[in-house]
């Protein structure tokens, strides 16, 4: 069976998840974390994409992007791996063969409040795998930048982040408040499922609005044949 094309919808952010092949840990040293993080803006610039958020943990990486076509996310990951994999193999010989699972996971996210939730979800990767208890002091996530702890000017603010306030201080303060409130287990479960299955994460109204704009079906079709139309006599 041919692989399903990676979902693309114009002007919608994309969340990517990269996992170590066979579940192996990828980031085992500070140098590995630092090289990958520092490579993100370089690969983004070379491939013409914007990075909204990132989160790294020993088990892998999550990145939130703005792309212009269906192939850009894949080219960005290839660019990233082309530079990262040789360096990490030299530094960590035990990795041996391929570093990442051969096909990364992804979802497209509805702009607005859902995109802000997805941004936080990406940044909380290390929290979910119990690698840190405090994202504000964790150096391998864009949370500290969005919360005003550090400056990473290369990150592209989401419109929903920009709408949090009129000044950087207001936006940073309200993002911290937003992160403290968190979001529901249902939202986290649905977003995680969409990432793993490649479907759009949105409400029903947005899905109806953009389904015809997508390069393929944005959500799974109902099972079975469509009902036959009644004949007109």
C-alpha cells in the first residue's frame, strides 16, 4: 500500500515529532542537545520555513513549523538530519545505524487557540517524559523564550501568541499564565492521536471550512459505502 501523503493546509502550522529508531535515546550529552537546537534556525532558513516552537528530550524532538507547501516539512527534516546525524554518531558511537525512525510523525493544527495549545504541547515534551520539572530553567525547549526567561530572536511568533498582549512583557506574562492553567487531558489525547495518525487537529467547523483546501483528506472518512441517493420518480 502506498504511503499517505503528508497533510498540508495553507496558513496552518505543522507539528512534527522525531523519535529515535527502535525507541533508543538520541540525546545523551549536552553537546548533542546544543548542536540540534543550534541547527534548527539554520535548517529553517535554508529550507524557507519558520520555527514557532521546539522541545527536545533524550527520546527525541518535537518542532512546530510554518511551511508553504506539502514537501517543505520533509525537506526541513532531511536538512536537519543531514547535518545532525553524522555529528551525533561521531560523538555517540553506540548509536551505530540510523538515528531516527524512518518516517517522522506530524499533524496540521487549526490557527488560534488550538495552535497556542499545540505550541505548549511541543514545549512540554521533557515534562511528559519526566526529564525536567521546570521548563523555565530547561535549556532545550522554546518555553523559556516564550516565557521571557531567555531571548531566541530566531523563533517566529504564532499569531495567537502575538495576540496575548501589546508588548513582549504582556505576551510573556500571559503565556506563563496560560501554561500554568494547562489544557485538558482530552485536548492532549486528541492532539497526540492526530500527530501519530497524521490527521488535522481542529474543531468540526474549521474542518468543514478547509477540507477542500487540503492536499488530501484531513480526517478519516466514515467506514463503509456512502448511502445511495434515492431515485426520483
